């Protein structure tokens, strides 16, 4: 591939040994990551339009107009958030993503969708922003339906939808939400019952501990003031 070094796959192919599919895929990932890093001039972890344009010009494609470069960039930027992630770059190259990369891309897509809906850039979604997004998608729904949709997203009932609540609604669990005292949500990584997520009932784990502690506590109370058990008679 002209990168100045010989990989295991290249060596095997040169000596007539067929590399395994896993080896080929692994090398494709490595090459894609190296190419991505070379284009990512500012080291941000994402590619912008100017970085892509500079790379294309470096490759001799100086005749491309800005409109053409924007079209190429748009074809790579799958979630239209104005930047190209490594997973989008790999997908565009036809490289099968690893499982964790698929999850990463799902989170990136959810964040891009959330940011597009968050028109006032407050970091949360209001019922008006939800309604505006539905209209933009051509979904004409009445106010009562919008209210029900909003309430299903607003798990803690604070009148706004956080990023964590939005992701949870998209099924991005494994990063479940649990309320803090200030009604903010955090990623916990474990299953959270709906009643607990809404702040109803004790947190998971506490109930079990309480159940285990109760018998001991009750036994202690019943034992207060009672005569001690008789001592065993000494052995003859």
C-alpha cells in the first residue's frame, strides 16, 4: 500500500500464502485508522470539510470545486453533524465495524440528533423543540399527543429532556439512567427499574439490604430485656 512498511498480510500475499479473513479485516482497520489520523490535522478525533479538502488536494485532486468537496464530505458524514468520525470514515470505506464501534456510532448519531433538535443550545429539549422537530419531519400531531410523547421522554418529570433520557428512549441502555438528588441523570451501566428511575421506592440494592437487615433488627428488639439463655451444665 506504499506506506513504507510491510504488514503481515502483505508479506503473506507476496510469498503466496493466503491470509485469513480476520487478518485482512484487522489490517483494513489499521490502515483506515492511519489514513484518518493523517487527514485529521488538528488531532480533534474528527474530520472537517477543510481537512478533507486539503487531503484531496494533496492527493492531486486540485480541480475539485468546493461544492464537489462538500458533496463528498456529506456522503461520508452519515449523521450530518458537520464532522466525520472514525466509524463513519471506516463505514464509508466498506470496512465492517467492530461491535464497540457500532455502539459508539449509535451514541454519536443520537447526540447529533439531540443537538439538531436543541435549537436554543440549552443542553436539554423542551416540549416546543420536540413539537418543532416532529413538524419538520412532516408529522402533524395534536398538542395532546405531543405532550404524551414528551412525558414519555421526560422520565424524571422535570419539564425537560436530557441527553441521557433521550438516549434511553432510543434503546441505548447498558447506559441506563438513575436520578440523583438534584434530578440530574447519570449513566450507571446497570438495569434501573422504571419506578426507581422516576424516584419512586428505594434504589436497587438498598431494598435487598433492608430486607436482610430487618430480621436481625427485629430479633435484636425482641431480645431486649429477655432473660439470657441457660448456661450448659459442665461436662462430668
